[in-house]
C-alpha cells in the first residue's frame, strides 16, 4: 500500500515493500472482505437490457470455496494448471479465486483465441481442467483428443454434456453448490505459483509467464499511484479489457477486489464505444482501465459528456503507447486526465504517471512507480545517461516480477542481463526522469541513417480527423535501408484516395519532421491485433518483405495472436 505522501518524491522516499510470509490471492480478494463485510458488493454485471446483477463478498467467498472443494473432490491437486476460458462475469471471478484457494495455477485464456492458439497453450501448460461456457466447450471438442492432460471440462451454461454429469464434464453450478464446510484454503507463500499468462506473441511463439501469489501485492503501489490513492469513497472499477489478459486481470479485477472496490463486468462483444459510454454512465463507474486502442475508438462518439451522464475520477491506460494526440483527445472527452502506465506480462505497472502526485507529461509513460527500479540500459546492461535511447529494464528482486517462463529455462535466462530484466522496448529517459517510449527493438525503423520510433508517427496520424487507427512499419528500401510506410483504417465518412494519402503524409511532415513522414500510405479495413489490442507490426513487416521479394501486393494476415 502507498504511504500517505502527497508528492512523488515523498512516495519514493517513504515506500518500502512488506511482503508477508504467507499470502493467498484467493483469500485476499474474497474471504478477507467476507469476514469484515459479507454484504459489501464486490461485483456488478452490466446487462444491455438494464437488468444488472450484483454479487456480495460473502457470496463470492462461499461460492469460490465450494468450487475449490469440488475440484479437490474430483482429484484436482495443488500445483495443477486450471484454464479459464470465460467472458467477464461472476463465474470468471469465482473461478480465479477458487483456483488460488485450491493452490492451483490459473491459466486465463482469451475468448478471441482460435482452436490452434487454445491447443498450443493448453498442451504447453499441461492443463488438467478447463472452466468455460457452451461456446468454449464447442471449440474444445475439436481438439480434445489432442490434449492428453485434460481430464475435466467445467461448463457454466451446461454445454457439451455439462448438464448430464458425464465423467469428464460437470456444470459450474454443481461445483458452486458443493459442500465446502470442511474446506481450508491452501497455505501458500508469496513465491508459490498462482497464475500463468501467456505472452501475446508479438515476437516468436507465446511463452507462459509464471507468477507467484506475490504478483498481486506487487501491483498495488503502481495501481494506487495512477488511480490517485484508490480506494476512495464511491470508487467503482471497469475495464473493457478481457480478464484473460494481464491488463484486465491485474490492472483492474484482482487489485480492485483486494482493496474492496466493486468491479463492473460487461458481456463479451466487439468493442462498441457507445456501449462503453453507457456502461460508464449506468453503472456509475468512477475508475477505469481503458487501453489506448479503445480510447482511440471512443473518439468516434461526438461530445460524449453531453450525451452520457458519466463522472469518472481516474482513468489508466496501458498496453501500447498512448501518444500525445490520444492523451489530449481522450482526456478532454472523458473529463479526466488519462494516466498512462507501462508494464509487461512478466513485470507489470513498473512505470506510471499520476496527476494526483505531480507526475504528468504528455507523450511520456511517466516515471518509475513506487517500489520499482527502472532504468534505460545498453546491450551490456550498463545504465545509459539521460537522453540516450536504450532498452527499458527492471531491476530484480521485485515482487511484481515473474518466476520464470513455464518449461523454458533458457528463455528465462535470456530475459535477464545480470539483475536487469530486459523488456525489448526501446525508450529514452529525459532529464526530469520521465520515460518516453520509442518502440519495440524489432519495430524501430532505420531510414537514411535515422532511427524512427513508429509510435510517434502513429500518434501523429491518429490526430488527423480521417484516421481511426494507424500502424507504421519500415518497408525494405535499397536506397534508404527502410522507408516509413503507414497502414491506415479510416474514420467513418472518409474515402481512400491518393489525395488523402498525400494529405496524411504532409500532416506528419509538417508536425513531426521531414525524415519521419510516411512515404507510402495503405488504406485497410482492419489491422492485425493481439488479444490485448496491440498492433502486430511483425505481420505487416512480413507481408511487406514477401511483397518486396515476390513483386506481389502485400497480403496482411488479420486476427488475434
């Protein structure tokens, strides 16, 4: 927890970690509050028809203990991997708490995953149970024969034999009603494995980042920092991000529940900006984690503060660079300054901004969050002087840092240079200690001797009224090594043309510099995204490389990684 200091300098001076010898995430987010305030609401579910539902900590604690006891009775052991393939909702939260109480390892899986992505992760993790719904059970049926470790499917809405009590399938409600009178939560330590989230796979095959129970404690100072001392009276959290992603789970759901802040869930759907504003308004949301991609899509709603009665107190954004244009547009539209922060699946919320504590600079991710040591290093692990571009690195030990990659000691070792955990992200720290994102190592463009970060160019492009989304890559060029090429998704009401392409190039040329403007602009219907909303520039680069070598037009793969 953050000390009661009013400035960033005081927070850094006064903060120290106090990690208990025994800690269990499931107990912390449910039972701890159920003992003190069983009728306190912990979860609220938004329904488009207005029939919203609520769940108390008392019911949350009881049901999660029942599910844990029911799984134990069916032979599931502590340390086994239990996958969760569910949309936001009570069942997903209960499943998480139950797995941690059991001493199992939760394996959240994104709803957007296709069968190949699901099979890879379930096989690699050796998952023995999958908690899912009818839709997920249907997808599992296609690959179940290739998952030798999978012994049980738990269905929240019946689904594939869920209501008929088959030996390898059971209804979630059956487990939630199990007699848990003799159940005692696992006595776990902070380093005992609790959670495994697969990296989004922007570069190479996804790897399972294994975290201990301390990962939740490690998130708290950065979480409270950018949410201005949360919890405050009336605070209520919502995120459109899938709870299977580290952002949705650890930047919103779990820390809010631990701090006694109600969390709003919403049905799985393609992101709808009007629906987002409805949720903010009807559910009286005061705090939100909204990824930059969603913030850019929300600008399609004109004058939202006049159309929807919302009253936000704090909004955090992370997952990709926010950029000055999106920061200014979104802050104005939402009526609150957006707090950008930074982290990775392996080590999250380690850099943050916070207007409440005087850490604010448009275009910057902020400064090192309290409790974390973050520097810009070179390839030898040496800390670079201010103003030099290098790699963002986090010093170990750090409570929020992962235990290692599942079954991949070599990749774990390669993640570190000495005691610095490397991120693969290029950035620069200015004289005031603010860190400015430059780009992924493999995303940085080299053109005529200049190193160009794609994020700045993308941010400039989305400031143009015709641009809904933009992705920028380096296209191979025999003279300049690479040229800047932009892929643009147009806003409603605009039509692709050579004239518009030239106008967009000029827009960047006059606002950034003569060497950063896109020499080519391609108009596309959609961009390839990870499940967390990050643009997969690698697919765009691969398409350009194939096109250059074959002379054919670029064919870009779409869909989630």
